[in-house]
C-alpha cells in the first residue's frame, strides 16, 4: 500500500521569505505522479504543482518548485518570495499511473505567512 | 468552462439517517472521485466513477454508495449515518480514468448529531 508522510504539522515564515515543506512517500511502483495541493480556508483543494516520476527534471510553477528525489522517495515543495495569500494547508499527494485515479494524501502542513 | 460544483455546502443530519451529496463535474471530465476529509486530516479516497461505473474503492463500508449519471455528474449516498461520518466530503473530477490531476469542488460539510 502506498503511504504519504508530511512530518511538519505547522510552519510559519515572514512574508517574502522562502519556505520548504517536506514530504516522503512509500511505494513499490516505478511510475507514478506526485502533487502538492493547497487548501485555503475556503476548503477547495487547489493544485499547486505536479511531478511525473519518470521525469528527472524538477517541476517549477512560478514561485513554486519541487525537489524530487526518487531514490529517497522524497518530494519537497519550495515556495519562494512567500505572500500572504500562500497561507493555507498544504497536502502532498501520490497516485499511480495504472488503476483508478486514487489520490493518497499526507496529513498536511499548516503554513502561515506573517506580514 | 465551469469548474466542479458540489451541493449542498453544509448539511446537518441525525445519526441513523441517510444523506445524498451531489457533484457536477468539470466540463469534458468523465471521471469523478469522492473523498472524505475528517477535521485536521488529509482526504481519504472513498471511490471513483468512470463512465457511470464504479472504478475503484477505498476502505469504506458498503453503506457508502454512489452513482454517476450520463452527463458525468455524481451522487454520494451514505446510509445509517454515524457520528464519525461527520467530515468534509470532496468531489474531484478528472479528464481521464488514470493518472493526471484531479480538480476539486469546494466540498460539503456534513455534521452528524
């Protein structure tokens, strides 16, 4: 069974700082997708960034980038120049390429950006 | 293009009752998945529907059931509600059955008293 672990329940940084959220996962699959989702108080899960396991290059979306270490089964999210609107719960999630579109989520990290 | 919409947004039910939650998938998406998110937890996969058939199920009892309609909208039904069923229920739609990203609705907050 696949599992996703986020070891940082809460983090807090000042606006404009850089912050890194950690995620590790466990799977016997070789091909899969990894995601970071953001859940603000509005409750809607918003996709932040996606990484295909077969791609060696780390994904980047504007201020958001990942450090994907396949051998270590690690998938961290770096947020540069953090903004007040980045305050939210962040979830790391995993899904296989085969089978149902089943996302396995971590427990989440509550990120607070302070002015 | 409309996103994923869920109704109702909030609901209060009594233990033992039955509830139906609804989800309209994003235009062009034929796959709908349902998740249960307890307070302070990550979402847990309930099941997925692809072209009107159940296509995968998580570790939930049979009193959790669903439907998908020809327009790809979906319902989640929960019978014999228990207090532990209190949670945020999220619907997600995808443009394909496997892999790729899921697009979520704003959820239905169910409280069982």
